[in-house]
C-alpha cells in the first residue's frame, strides 16, 4: 500500500503533468483533423486546462490581456489603415512596368516587394493587395499565373520573419519569452539572420523553384470558349429596348449579350427567345456577356441587375471586383440569398462564371462552389475583411478611386512612428501600436467600425487559447520534462545538432497544424532545452520563431498559401514539390546563420 505522502505527491506533481500532456495531445489531434476551426480548438484547449484544474481561471484567461495578443490586434488595424489609403497603388503600377521589360526581373521585384511589405504589415493583407497586380502581370507578360502566385505567397512568409511585427507568431514568441523571465525580442534583433534565409529562399524560387512550378490551365482559361459572365437584368419602363425586337435591341447589338433565357413580368418563361421576340417592361433576361460589356450594361438607363443591391450609403468608395471563391471558402455551398445581407456582401453581385456552368432557375438559390468567379460591387474595406477571412480571392479590380493623399501620408507616418519608436527602445511595441491605432482613429484615417472589422478575431482567440498551453507547460514543469527528454537525446552532442532538431521539429509541426500553436508549444520547450544544456537561449528562440512561420509544404499550412490555390490552379502535390526543398534550404541556412548572429 502506497504511503499517503507518495499519493499526495502524485496528485501534486505527476497528475498535472499527465493532464497537460493529454490535453496537448488532444489539441494537436484536433488541429490536425480540423473538426473545428483553429480558434475554437484553441478555446477548447484553454477550457480543458481550466476545467481539469491545471490552470486557475485567471491563468487560463490571461492570454486575452497578454501584450502579444493586444499588439497583434493593433497591428491588424495599422495594416488596414495603410492598405485602405491606396498609398501602395503607384508601386504596383511600377511592378507591372518592370514585367513588360523582363519576366524574371518582375518576379524578383514582386518577391522583394512582397517580402519587404510583409516585414511591416500583415502578410495576408500583402498577398490580398498584390494578387490582382500579379494576375495582371501574368496577363501582360504572357506568363502563367501558376509561375507567380506561389512565389508571391512564399515571399510574403519569408519577409514576415524579418521583424518583430512581421507576423503574429513573432509577437507571440516574444511574449512567451518575456513570460519566462527573459528579455523580449527587439524589433530588428533577428533581422540579419532572417534576411539571409529570405534571400536564399528567393534565390531558390527564381532558379530551381521556377522550373518546378506548374503551368497548367486555370479555371479561367479552361472556360475560354465561354469567357462571358452570366447575369440577369430586369428591363424598366424607361429602357430604350422596351417594344423592340430582340435582334434590334441594344442588349444584343450594342452590348453584344447572348440571351440565354427570357421571363416575362408575370413569371412566364418564353420558350423560344429568338430574334423576333419583342421585349416588354418588367422582363427578366438572363444573358451571357463579356466583362466590359456587362460593366457598361449595368449603367444603362432602365436596366437593373437582378442580383445587385443598391445601398443608400454607397459612394465613391464603391469598386467593381472580379473575384474567385477559393478552396475552403465559407461561401462555398451557400446560396446568393443566404449572404446578401451579411456584413460585407450587402451590395450583391453583377454576374458570375460558374465552375460547372449550371445555374438555378431562381437566382437567389444559386449554390456557390469553389472556383466560381464572381463580378461584384463592394467597398475596399468590406473586401479587405472578405479576403482576410479567406472567403474570396481578388483576381482584378476596376473603377479604382484616387489615392487619398491625407490618409496615405497619415497612415504611412503613423506606422513609421510605431516601428521607429519601438525599434529605438523608447517604448514597448504594445504601447506604440496602441498609440498608433488611437492616432488613426483620432485623425479619421480609420473609422471605429472599420477598426473592429480589420481585426482578425479568429487569430486573437487563437493566440489567447494557445498561450494557455505555454502557461500550463511552464506551471506543471512539463516543458522541463520534455526538454530533459530532448537533452538526453541531444545534450551530450553539439548544441548545433540540438538547434537543428528544434528547427526540424518546428518546421514539420507548423506545416500540419497552426503556426501559432506550434510556436506556443515549442518556445517553452526550447527555452528549457537551452537551460539544460547550459547554453544561450537566444539561438533556440530565434530558431522556433523563424521555423514556425515558414510553412511551405501544404496549401492549408498558412492562409496566404490557400489564397493563391485556386487562381494558380495548384494541386496539393505542387506545394510538396516546390515547398519541401524550400523548407530544407531554410533549415540548412538557419543552422549556419543563427549561431553566427546568436552564439551558443
């Protein structure tokens, strides 16, 4: 029979460790299986730690008030302010001019541009901003989009690891490090090492990688014989086509529309919609027309797009977007009626190019599928939210408004101030970012409503949830236990070998589950491993930070990879074929440059 103190010791020490390992194992399984969204899984992990008593409620919920979580929320708003001002539009035009000169020069410029922007603003916003320009670049140079879009996504990921604010993962790692009593990471502390990895990655993509990238026909090109959008228009009394024969109508002669179906105002379907049929007021005509002709038809007198919604507050900010429903979009499987009045789709749509070519009799019952291409009017702020959520991917945009010089200058200046003050050490990044957001609001560069919308709340809840995982590892001593296991394997050898193992484990983990979850799991373990080996902890911290964000091997490993999946007409194996060598190159270069700048 066990002695009571032994039983008590078990409950005090061993049981919390078992609970922690068990909950983390369940969490990893849920991240891999994707039964729930990653933020729901993170909240479930937090709840399990609290319910089992591993963490007290205030310890479990501490992630919401953590400096890392607050900083990431503020950076979303700051990125939106820059994105929405139009300040980057001239740079995009320069990129297209370079493309007319030489394709490889344009590809290199695109990657440098994406990497540089991603170092300072959200990488999802960067890819959303550059994706339409990249597709135009492909069109102007005659190069397949598949040769450009994956390098765009990968360059954004590479650039994101160069500064503290480049990605939420960097900020998360710095927060965990500070929680463990070490100095938080500086704004550009790890930039020298990360820049070498970024340059090596871009060199690979522009040489070997370009040959591995596919150039198969996209959905858009695949339907080249019917590259016209299908739309439904209602003819009003003032329409000049009312009373005319179909063959003599402007609808056919001026706008070159092919009439697919004609339905009278009383709902009667005209079975033979031939050239001799007369058009009446109230007729609903289903047509197929070229994009430019459809844009002009939309503004014709007495013609109304059935599926477009006119909002009382629409103004100069309304643009016309050509978008594709990407893989995994929340709109796939829904109907037009179900998302008319959602927050960011209140203007409806003008026309669409169906993936399967089949349309429902009632336009509001059309079920959308991945790969469908839509032509829709919307505001830039609403599109930002849709792109950020992975609901839509922009192919092109029209009716672009002029740059708001006041907003552009203020947004750029405020972001520069946030970075500069934090980099010089006058204030922590959480303070400068918060002041920057307040400055955007006070100067009306961003409205309070847009500020709330700009925050990717899924990431905020994810961060808060995975921070509880790090807290449980530290409180129960599980991080020490796992680190001791790694120490027994690598501790007697070179610290460089241990560093390589940390990079490898982190890189593989981040490609199959959330990068933030990987960072939250590996950071405390790496700190304990460094402590057990009696070496400097900084190389191991930087190793986790860099490798947790470099997820190239699967389309679902990072949102930017998913965003380019459909427009580039990629397959899962394309990411393995192109991304795996890139991960290996990053691993090898990191093992050389990290110890150079952060000695053991």
